[in-house]
């Protein structure tokens, strides 16, 4: 296998891979941090090493459970993930927490950037917490998180939690790289429903009404409202994955992460989902679909980048778009003209 | 302007453009049919002529109202469009009816292919009816319909109706090229709601419960059910267009196209929508957004085609995808490898 590595890989590279695959301990933690930093580098030679590393690690991945969690700021995501994580490591699991936060390049890191977050979990060596990559498009940020997930899995973390705040299409990105997607909600369902972006509720396998201890009546009302809205959305589920997953009816649970109430029931529902979807093949099917979709998403993004940076395209892009917007040039004619310039430009290069 | 035409354009080309721009009459009808056939041709020299023709016609387009209509088979689309069209031409309008039916390449034309459809409307010279282009992907079929719409507009048809059956993403394509999108429904709303694909209801500016004369109680029930579900969907409307269009609350109307009941109310709602959206700028905004989105959609499709037909990509595509699906290669690594082959291949060409 090592024979297939690109030329120029040093003993340091081998040490890095071996470090990630080493058992739990300081050496592994250092190697993981280094490996993820390598993945996040934009330098071409780092990228080549990172790809070689991923290919080496890949056979050791895929046996973890990947849990996606999102919710608006204030819903209590950190408290929930810390309480869940602490309870899982107590049961013998190793838990990694990653994040996708496309806003962090602007804000300097709005999730997981704060070191006081998840203080107890982050200090436990059975947990590994990594903030969101902080630059680039959502696609780029999601790519690095997806790859970091593979590093964590190869290192033996058997539960990987990927969290996001509702920014851009980050919920879709998280649902597209995890086995199960959970949406955290506040008890005031009426207002809160409005805060959910179009299509996000349909992604949820499980909805958790957190802070249920604050107002039990409101939480129960929210539970019933969200349950009926999920049933309505459920009727429109029509993609092959959704049909395959139809054995699972999305659930709504009440919980208080702060008081530790409902966490056991939550994990029991997650385990039930995992067992069911493993046995009916839906999990494997979903992961293959995700890998295929992800490859195409990255190809599309790459093609667009090649297109937009081609000199022959850049030269006329602004003027062409202006003509299209003003109704002087048909959109399809413009597309054909630009595509001809792109392929001509490439041929001349 | 003629100076910008590609070389090789004949007097026949000029006659074609002039024919489309001529007033109503047999000459115009023949020119329109010829122009649309030219648009549908896949030969490269025809495509160049078609693009030149579109650029010539474009200044004469944009003043029509573009109405999208869809509904499942059996909902009564033909009867509805014929009744509406006849009533509109009686009021002095000129009405064009186009279609997007990506299934027609398989079935040999499931909508508008039947010559007995809309018999009265199709025989009236104030109407122009054209079946769906019958080959290619949805994107390709939609492109040709979109271009045919421009020919009809340049020819002075001031109402253009684009219809589709719910196949693939054709509803989205129709909503993406029209000013107002109407969804036809049957009175049995409970069952019918289930037949609507995810996301389609959210596109509707107006929902028409047709065949309301068959069961008035059911139609009224359907009206109230769909109204509340639209309200729920409405809460999730969040894109800029949707916010801009928020002055319009989607409506649900009962109607019987067969008995001619409710058609006047329907057109009155359409006119109200048009006046409102013209004055608040939403219509212009929507058309610019549609043009931009359409250009990018076609560029993406063209890039994908160039990518998939590049020899260096084709050579390894199957094996690479197999490795990704089997978990032997990370999806992002595969994408980068394929993209490198693509740009290398283009550079060598």
C-alpha cells in the first residue's frame, strides 16, 4: 500500500498515519491535531499529502455512528452535547465532536471557538473536540469537517457528533454526512417553527425539545405541534433514500440537558434507529448515496472554480451577466458563449 | 445590429426573423413554427443561427405575462387551459400555450401531443399551441421551451401559458421561467396532497381546485385543508425572492373549467397578482433572478457534459466511483483526482 503513496512523502508522513492509528493517548491526540491541520491546509503539497493520508486511513473508518445535531443559538446545543458526551464516555464510548460553522470565518468562530464551552467534556481524554474550520465556502468547510470525521473514526472514536448552527445550508451539509440527524428545539414551538428554514424539518430523524423543564406545558404543546407537522412533511418524502428509510417515523422527544432528564431515552432512540437501519440496509445505502452525492458536489464546485478562473471567461463574465440581466442576451445563449470560451481557453492553455 | 450576426447567415435567416416580427397572419405562424424548430435542432450550425435569432428577437420580448400551470394527469389541465384561452382571446388577448414534458421522449408525447387536445383553441388563429420538445434531459427540454416562449413573445402573444405534468423536477422548471405559478388540484385533497411532490406546494402562487362541481363539499374541504397547509409552508419561505413576494399570500380557489365556473375570478386574481408585483418591483426582480439562475443552470449542465465526455475522465470514472462507493477512496479525494485529470486533459487537447 505504501508503494502507492505520492513521491516526496517523508518518514514524518508515515509517523503521522501511525500516530493516528496508535491507541488512545497523548501521541494519538497530537497526531490527530496535526492530521486535521494538514487537511485544512490550502497548500497544494499539503493537499497531496492529506489525500494520501485519507486513503491510508480509510480502511479503518466507517464503523462509528455519525450523529448530526443542529439548532438555533440559545437552544442549548453545547449543554446537550456535553451532557450526552459525558454520559457516553461513562458507558465506554469514545466521542468526537466536530462542527460546521460557515459563519466562523466572519465572526472568528461562533461555535466551539470558545474554550470554556463543554469544559468538562473537552478535558476528558476519551473525548476529542475540534472547532469548525474557519475559512471558505460552506462546501469547503463541510469538506474539511467530513475529512476530519474520517481521522476521528480511524483513531477509534466510535461516536462522532457533528454540530451546526442554522447558517446557510449548513443543516443540509450536516444531514448529508451523518447517519442520523437531530434537530434541537425550544419549548415555544409556535415562534420556533418559524425560525426553522424551509426544508430543515424534513431532514430530521429526531426532534428534541430541550429545556423542557422550564415550561412543561409549553414543551408538551410543542411536542404535539411538531409531531403533526412532521407527519405532514412525511407525506411528501419521496426520494429513494426517504422511501428506504420510511421504516423509521421521525420522533419528537422532550428533554432537559441541564438537568440530565431524558438523555437515556434519547440515546435509546438513537440506538434503536441505528439497529433498525443497520439491519434493513438503509444505513449502508445512505452512506453510499452520501459518498456519491459528496463526490459530485465537490466536482461541481471544482468545475465552477475552474470555469470562473479561466481567463477567457473572466474577461467577458461581468459584461455577459449584465446583458443577461438587462434582457439583451438570452440566458441560454450566454451560457453557450461562455462554455465555448471555457473549452477553447482550456484547449489553448 | 445585423453587423453582429455570425458569418454565413443567409437572407433566409433575415426573412425568418422578419416573419416572426410580422403582424398576426399565416406568414407569422409559419415563421414561428420554423423558428421553434430551429431552436430545437441539435446541429451546431443551427444552434449558432438560433442564438443569433434569439438575440435579434430579445428586444421585442418581456412584455407578456408568463403563467405556469401544472397538475397531475386527470386534473383537467387541457380543459382548463382551453377554457381560459378561449375566454382570453375573446377579451382581445393573444395566447400561446407551451409545454415541458420530459417524459415525452419516452412516451412519444404525453401532453399536447394529441391533436384532439384543445381542439377549439388550437384552431383559433389568435392562439398558438406548441407541444413539448420531445428529447433530452429536463434541463434541455426546459431550455427549448424557455426559448420558444421568447419567440411567442416577440410575435406579440401577450399571454404565454407553460404547462407541465408532475414529472421529475418539471414543476420547478416551469415555476422558474414564469411570472406566476398555478397548481391544479382535484377536490379529494387528502389523497391528492400526498400526490404532490415535496416542495411543489411551496412554489404555488395560486392553487385551483378544479372539477369543484363534482363534489362541492369535498372541494370546500380541500380548499380549507390546502389553505392551512399553504400557511404552514408560507412560514418557511425565506429566500430573497420569497421575501420580496411576501406581499402576495398564495390563494386557493374552487373552479369548474368544464362548466366555465370561476374562470373570471381566476383571471381577476392573476391580474391582481400581476399589477401588485409589477408595481412593487417583485416581477422585475423575479425575472432577473430567473435569468441569472437559468444561465448558471445551463453553465453547470454544460460543464458537467464537458467533464463527463473528457477522455481522461471517462477512462477512470467507473473505477473511481466504485472505489468511492466501496469506501476505498474518500469522495473529496476522488473529486480532486478527477478534476486534475479534467484540467490536464483540456490543457493537452
